[in-house]
């Protein structure tokens, strides 16, 4: 669980880093916008063969929606019908 939390947090931080969107119509017409994005990440742990792919996706999706409900831009673990915050 600790390793999954570290990986998910690294992903969240990389996605949160600002990036530049640029369009060029000519040298004088260049347009650059800095964009920032946040991510709500749902994580579920499972033992191989314990759950179907669909079950795993449903659990991760439920944890992601709970992350959004808890304020967004966070990592949330699925735990039996309720997700546990990281």
C-alpha cells in the first residue's frame, strides 16, 4: 500500500506541474499559455485472481469519485465500500 501511495502521489505531482501550451501563426503572432491541472486518483489493491478486471476498475473508480468529494486533487484508496484517504 505504501508503494502504491508513493507512485500515485508522484503521478499526481507530475500532472500538477505547470506546462505551456503554444500556438505559432508566425514569429510575431506566437501565443503561449501556462496551464495547470489537478488530478483525483483512485487506487485499489488486490491479489491476483481475487477480483475481475471489471471489479478492479469499479473499485478504483469509486475511490476516485470519493477523492473528488473530499476536495479533489488527492489520492484515495478503496477500502470495502469506502475509500481511505492518503
